[in-house]
C-alpha cells in the first residue's frame, strides 16, 4: 500500500509524522512518500520535496518566488503520476493541496483523497468548503464545531480530535524513543533543568519570511516591556542559526556569548515553571546571571513546548503556536505582519471571523491581544505584554497546578483553583506594574485556556484518523 502525504509547513510535517506512526501500528506494509520535512523523513517517508522549499505565504512572497512555486507543482504532479498512491493525504496548506487534489481526481480517479486537518474555511475563504467536499473522499476535522459547519452546506466532516492537544500533553509523544533519538542525533541531552531567571518566549514562526519580518520587533518589544527577563527565541527546525543571528544583530539583541548551532543546545529544565535554573545544555552557560544589566537573548532549537511551559509570557506569531501556548497555559500576545494594502483586502474580502488567532476564534471573544498588520508595532506589543506580567506567587502556583493537570480532565479542579486564586489575589496582589488590568488580563487568558482545554479535550486524533483512513483497505 502506498500513501502519499503533502505537508507544506512545519506544523503539518509534525502532524503528518504522528499520523504515519499511528498508521504503521495498524498496518505494517505501508510505503509512505510525499512532500514534507524532517519529521516525516524520520518516520520513513521518501520525500520528493522539502516543505522549506514550499513555505511561501502571502501574495508578495508567492509572486517573488513564482518559479519555485511552479516547480513545486511540477514535482508533486510528476511524483503522483509515478507513485499512483492508494491514498493521498492532504495536511492543511490549502492553496497548494487543493490544486493537487484536483489533479489527482482528474488523473488518478482510483486514489482516495483524504483531507486530514482541512483549512479553516469557517474563518477564512469560506467558499472553499464546496471544493473540499467535491474533491475529497474524507474530511477529518480537528475542531468540534467543524462537522456542524460542513453539514450546513450538505457535506460530511468527521471530528477526530485535535492533534495539537496530544502533541503538547502526551508524555508518550513528548518523551518517546522518537524524541530521545532526535536528541541523540543532535548531540543534545533530552533531560531538562529549570532556573530562577524569568523568561519571555518569542515565537516568530517557522517560515523565513516570518522570521525576517517579525523577529526584530518581537525581541525589541520584549526588551522594552520586561528588562529584567531573559528572552528565549524558539528556533524553527530547518532554519539556520545564522538567520536568527542576522536579525538579532540588526536589532542589537543578540547575546554574543550564545553558542553556535553546532553545539546542539537545548533549554534544560527541571521542576516547575518558576523554580531552579535555566541554562543551555552542553554550553555550560546560564541564560542570565544576577549581575546582568540587560536581558540576554538566546535562540533555542528543538524545545518550543518546553520554552512555553516555563515562560512567564510569550509573544507569538499568529498560527498553530498560539493554540500550543494556550494548551500549555502560557499568557501571550499574538502578532502578525501583513503589508498594509494586502491587509485591507485581506480583512474585507477573505476573513469571515472577527478574530484572527485560533484561541480567540474558538472562544468567540478576545482573550489574547491580536496585533495584526499596522497594529503590530514595538510599542503596542510591549504595552500588551506588560499587562500580562506580574509576580504574585499565588498566581504562579495556580497556573502551575492547572498546567500539571491532564488537559482533558481539568474542569472542576481548574475552576476551584481559579476562584481560590482570584479571591486571594484580589486581597493581596502585588503586581509590579500596580494595576488591576495586569491581573485581569492574565486571569482572562488563563480562564479562557481552561475553556479551550475542555473544548478540545478529546485526544488520539492521529489514531482515530488512521483507523478511518485504513478501514477502506480492510
């Protein structure tokens, strides 16, 4: 059996690899091929193209890389005709994947087409729902309201659970032999050790264009809002350390003592989010010493979830990472760069939701500040980040206790912790910026995160999807 998967970005590569794992458990004779990245490659996929050569976002990026885009379509078409797969699995990435679904339907009618993690048509380009339903044999949604949305148009969508929930909460997936082998290959230690320094996490995205447009402003905002904190940038797999160094040198934020990419650094942690020492393994250097006069900026690869677990707050480029931050209970500010002319067209014609980030869309209210397009400035970002920072120990313990709960069983316990903490904080809060707004902004996010955890509590998304896909081969 041949399965062809197409993942056009880092998160899709991760989800595809997890699905491959689940499918191999059910059926051992599957041959995986397609377009993707290192995670898929580690699971044994034969790749015709790496997603890093495909990750162009926005009309300007596409136009400036038009020859590459055309070549990628050609590579995919030729690979499909050569492989004649039994199943084509599409992971998000709609502008590319819908065209490949059309090609496959026309030239390989015997191939089953499955959309695993369909595009968010309920928020963006709603008219695509008709094309997806027409081309795909199976649509496997990851949000509980998606089946109802599709049914309104007379189409079927099966809710399978959300794979992001599993990836950020499953001990098996996070600390499995898979992760250990990855750490060993990089010359890294897989254990983590915590520190006393406070951390602001910066997640600029996985695409080169996102890093170039967002990283400098994000770091400068963190420095402005939190001069006593260390800044840890989550490096995207597949991007070079040199790219980050170039951007940070321009902004004046790079720590010159940071080790090279070849040193295989990881954020090492132990204990809770707020105790112990943070340092980079194999480098012997702490992120910050008590005598430092300015925050150091470090780029850490391969530890995004661990960075979010320990950060006091984060600045995150809008995307799947905002949902990861919510599930890991990290207060955050969401940003997104859009060229102004494109932003106007974008907001008026294409986006059908009043909210931009996944947590806000899910909750249908703004719990995370969204700084999109022209609103994404250093000063605005710093102002919003400052609202989230506070030092009340009860708040820290509450957040840590809830964080350590299983996400699908947090309900009553979380609400009791929230109420108890909120009542105590109202009496004794000592937020450093001296405003009730600081407390309420952070509390609003934590309470919203609890609702999201309950909403997306169903796990085993990859296993459920694997069973649905393979039942057609029984």
